[in-house]
């Protein structure tokens, strides 16, 4: 029992904490930043003002985590972000392929709690800072209303990943809110005032079929006459009783308000909208199919899109996105469309979004993440230095998280080397950061570094076999050419003779095209190299096509079979790393209508979309190649590009090799402490974390079973249930050996074993 007598006043419990790095904000950016730094030995305090991690991805908001893959509706092939964000999404798909948002909360908590160097503080709200000088933060003060404790966190470095930028704001750092004029950066897509300068907030709802009639009485505050107030309810491309959750992303409001200080007012307005729409669904009489539906969940915290953007040492602009400009200090990338919304949101008669895609992914420089004004402060996620237009692309969660990883690694290097964040802006210093990021599986576009693979670079690489792709074997299914399909193939020197099986309803002609991208690193087939029309007879038969000894450079090429509904092509169940089918179809969810036709004067390209279909659809087309395609050499495992780009960048074993083995051999014995293997978890698949669900819990390309041994046959690591991209072997003690052997098994009868990379230190 505790009894305390009356006192004039009391003080809250106060605690002082000292760490290396304070990360403020537990959204996807902060989580990936904290984990990356902690794994490098940095003592991290991760502060989150909510009871769960994930920010807009949490069960409180329930927005899907997306980035460059863009629902697989753009031309960014194999573009899912690497490193920690990849690890999290792969793990969530393994544990939670149905997309339960509550389970995703636990995936994030599990990942953070597994790191002994992270101290997690949920429900902890930053309220003040202290400075050691005009340009340096000494500590942040935060309050936890759950345990009624005031914390003061002292650190050498601070990462503001808080969405609204509470630490940066209190520190006095320069920021912007709203859209720049077109003339400031010559951004032709900058919005007019009538369209609006800010993106609003959203709240979602979930519904459930109870199997019996459910009555609903709307609260008094619910919006009335929603048909008039919300024009999009009359549009089937926006509104349907068959969808809920993120599908209602357009329930948006607040773009003409103060998106920070008016957040509570915005939330109440969105509640009015949601309960009014539900009243309309249940009680208008227009939706009898909803008789058994109940309103299962409504968000209590709005998902924010935009508020403050802080000044860094470089500002990302529209031209960086559209032109895919390279930067010497690139550490992350984006690939979501430039996605701006009308400021009136749900009440606007305009389309809910205005999306314009680039032809490929674009690099993001480290300078965007380093505060211009505060010398020991990083700015991550929505705070990064970008114009309003560029922010329309860079704001999404995978892109933000990818940048968060760069911040975490930069912080670790700063702590280790006693440097400031701006030190790594220097051209020579940035290479150290870039190498460290790539070693974790983080892909950085247009970057070429030497000695990525460490000691493996000096070894002789031998493989038990290398795939020479002569055939994608026919299955029992066919694809009807209701829209065009292409096989995306890694080729060099010449295009092989190709044979395929066509089944035609009647005699007809089929147009076949050979395309590639003007930019070798892109997968937009904007360069037409060859076109031929084949005469097909009725029925099923094999067709041969020759490309007239056309000389080509190494790269990816599209063998395009154009639309003809009379024709079916035999499909293949085989899955080969670095080979895939793409389709010229429509995906309206990301403003993909088969082609992007950009109006004059907005500074955006027009081009076609050729995108994959999600498994189990989107099978490869059964083809035969003469000569066989040789693009799967073992030597490629020392390449730092750990995904297909220009080439497959992978070793793939032959199908008749029952026990694929890769050996790295040195002339003299070498000391090893760490071995990392990089597998194929299908970086083309958009692993939305909630709602959509996925066909596979483990990506079919992924090697499940492998073993690593030294020259004496000692097993250094063995797994029989792998599902992750990166497998790092930290040896308990250094070993000396002349060779390392990696034994892998084919994932399935139809999927060949593949390995993207090996690094050894």
C-alpha cells in the first residue's frame, strides 16, 4: 500500500538518458534508420509518439507501404527497395501474406526489439530541445503520458524522422510549407493556386460481412447529403461497396488548412465524411448487398501526407525525378510517380490524384538528408529536402525508409570516425557510406564501386554449372492476346532465333516487335528496333522468328507479341531469375492506362507501360532460343548490383545440376570473419504490407536450402527454411582457409537456384 499526504505540488518523474543517436519518429523511416545504426554498434534511442510503430503503415492508419514498385503498375522492373525495408516486407509477407495490419505492427516491434542496441520508447512525445551551440543540438526532452515520465535524451547525433519535423522545428532549422512557383526551379508541373499547395490527411475504414442483417444509426455529426458533397461517390472508378481500407485513399481533407496545427479539426471532418458515407451505404437503399455489413474499424489518427519540408544541402526537384539525374552522393532512390492531389480532397470534383511517372527510378543524394542549419541533425522521410513537386514522389514510405537506412548508416560512420553528417558530403568520403550501404543489400542506382565483395574479389570463382537458357518449357496453359505481352530477356551481341507455340482461331497475322530502352538502366521499351508480321494458320503450331542478324549491345530486350484476340500463346510454368513477362495493360490504381500521354508544358514524358501481372497470373511465354541465352555466369556474384539491371547480375545453375555448388578459391590462405549471401526474393514484386494479400508467403525464386563450408568441410552455416534476401554469417571467431563452398538447392522443379552476390570479409 502507498499513502501520500497532501503536498502543495508534485513533480513528474524525470529520467536522463545518454545514447549515441536519438531517432525521433517510429514510422518506417525511423524504424529502418534505428535498425541500420544499431546493427553497426550504435546505441540508439527510438522515440515514437504513438503506441505502435509504423506511422502511416501501422494498424492505427493502415496505409500500405509502397515505393518504386508502385503496385507493379509502372516500368520500374526489379525495383523494390533493398536493405532493412526489404527485410521487413519479406518477413511480413512470410508471416502475414494476407495483410493483417495488426500482425504488421508485431513484425515491426519484433524487428526493433531484436536489436540489443535500440532502446524503444513508445508513447513518448518530444516537447523541447536544448542546444550546445546555435547550430548543435545537445538533447531532446520528451514526455510519456502512459508512465507519467519526463525523459531527457542526450546524444551526439539526432535523426528527425517525425513527419512534421518537431526536432528540426524546435532547433530553428529552415523549412518550407506548400508549393513553389514554377519559376523557382523551372518545375513545369508546379500546381496553380486553384489546384492547391498541400496534400491533405486521410482516414480509412474497414467493413465486415457478419452473415446476418446489421442495422446502423448514424451519429448526429455525420455528413448529410453525401452525393452532393462528394462527387466521387457517383464514380464507380472511385466508389464501390466491395472495397475498403487503402482503396479509399481519396477520403482526403485539409489541403487548404494548416496540416500541423489543424490536424484535430481535419480529423473531425474526416470522421464526418466516413460516418456519412457509411450511412449512405447502409441506409440509402441503393446498396442492398451491404445489408449484412458492419463497420468494423475506423481510423482514430489521420494519415498525414505533407507538412514541413526542411532545408538540406541539396533540394530534389521535378527534373531530378523525371530526368533520373545522377548524383555523386546518391544513397537511395525513388520511383513512385509524381503524385499530387487537389487541395480540396474528398470534396473536389477533380480526380483524386494527378500522377505522372518517370521512365525509371531516380537517385536521391545524401545531401537531401543532412540539415543545412544544424550540424548534428539528419532529416528523414517527409522532412527531406525536396520541392513540393518532387516531394509528390519522394514522400511514399518505401522511398522514405530507404533514405532512413542511409541516415542510420551515416550516423554509424559519424560515431565511429568522430565526424559530422556533412563530412560525408565530400566526394571521397561518400564512397565509404555507399559501400557500407551496398553491403547491407541497399541498391543505389547508377552506382559502380570497386571491391564490393571484399576478399571474394581476389578469389577464383568456380561453379558446378551455369544456365544456358535454350528453352522456357511449355506448360498446359495459354495466354490470349487480348492485350500485348512481351518477354523481357537479357541479351548481348545478337538476338537468337526464337520459336513459340501459337494457337489461332483462324488464319491471321501476328505482329512481333523487338524493343529496348534508350537508357540502358531503364525498362521502358521506348526504342523500337525491329518489327515483323507473321502469317499464322488456324490451329496450334510452332512459329519461328529470325531477327536478320541484328547486332545489339548487352542489355534487356522486349520480345513483344502485339494484340490479336484470335491468337493464344503457350505459356511456361518455369521461373528464371532475370527473365520475366510484361504486359501492355491498364492499372488505373496508379494512373496507368496502357500509356502515359502527358499534356504539353508539364515537363513529363509520354510512353507506354509494360508491366507484370501478379502471380499466379503473368506466366512466362514458352519460348525456344537458338543459340541458348548465356547471361547467368558465376562470376557475377562479385557484382555489387544485386538485382537484374542491364544484365541478370546473378549466377543461375543449370536445371540438370542436382546439387549446384559455387566455390571461391584463393592462392593462399585468407582470414575470414564474415560471409554474406544475397538471394533472389523477387524484387519486382510489390510487397504491400496490408490489405491486398499475396499469392506466395515465400518468393518462389528464393533459395530455401543452402550450406556454406570451408576447405575442411566444416559447416559455417546451414539453412533449410530460408526466405530472406540477405543472409549474413558472422563467424564466432576468424578462420583461415583457402576456399569457401556454397551449396544451394533448386527452390522447386520449375524454379532454378540463383545467387546474386557473395561478399566476404
